């Protein structure tokens, strides 16, 4: 039974979501203040956190920053519909995914389960190392870890999954829709920039080639391609 912490100042909404999550087999708890959310998340063991961005006293971005200082627990953000700034900021700070409000309980549960599946694959690992190599990139599939040019990469769960898709198809174009289906388990909605934001973060971590280009090339309107030589 996965333990879920909801951090949202909307008491009526969290009551509804908590009841629905329990019916779906989750162990759910809710707090309605950002500071309490930080304390609760760090003092108890949760499998995943649902975090609202817009809260008084301490907003969701501040809460996420404090959680990420000491914990890599998966975080699903609840964001205002159309607020791309908060979404991009949250993803860059290490959130795993987001759902725009208002959202249906069914969609929330589907997103939670997708994130938990990725997290459990990462935590369980596999017996023996299975490596995927693409130029200077080496992925350990069992440990879900990545080395780039001999150094360990610090990646979020979503970033690792995207990089694995690109590495397995190194030198080939991978469409954003195909990437989204493999990583998030569903296609992208119109104006959904999750893949773009995660790829931008990965690019920063890989650096640039000797010729000043990105190791992940963009094919406008189509997708991305991982190159293995400068």
C-alpha cells in the first residue's frame, strides 16, 4: 500500500482526494500548510507527495526546495491551469510530474501510479548490471544510474527515463510523443512542455560538444536526437 502525502490548503479538495485515494488502495494523509507539509514529509516515510503550488505562508515551490535538500521522494505538483512558469520551475527543481487544477481524481491516480512504477523500478534494481552505452554515456539499467564522460550524473527519475530512451536510440530521431508514452505512460496533451523542460535540464548536465553544440539535438516539430560524437 503506497503512502501518499497531500500538501494543499484546499481542505474540501484534499478531503475528496484523500477519500478517493483510500478507495483506490492508497494510504493517504493530508496537511493544509506548507511548513507542516515540509515537517511531515521529512519526519515520516512517504512513497510519494502531491504538492499544490499556490499556498499561503509557504508556497509549493519553497516546499519543494526544502524537501529536495534532504529527500528524493517523488513529487507530483498541482498547478494552476496554464501557469507554465510554475510548472517549469517545479520540474527544474526536481518535481517528477504535474497535474493542472482542477483535475479529476482518476487522472491524479493514473499519474501517481505511473510515477510509483518508475520509482519502484529504480529502488528494486536488478541482479547484475545491464549496461547501455552510447558514446561517453553509460547507463546502469539495474541501478538506474548514469555516467557521462566518467562522472556520475545527478538525474531525477523522469530525466533518467528520458535519457535511457534517447540512449537506446542514439543517433536516431525520437519523437516527443513516443518519449512521453514510454516515460509517462501517456501521450502529451497540446501545449504540454514536460519533455522539453526535462530535456533542457539534461542538456545542462551533459554540457556542450567541442564545437559548442548540444549533445541532444532538436529536430523542430518532430523530436530529439542524442549524438555520440562531437
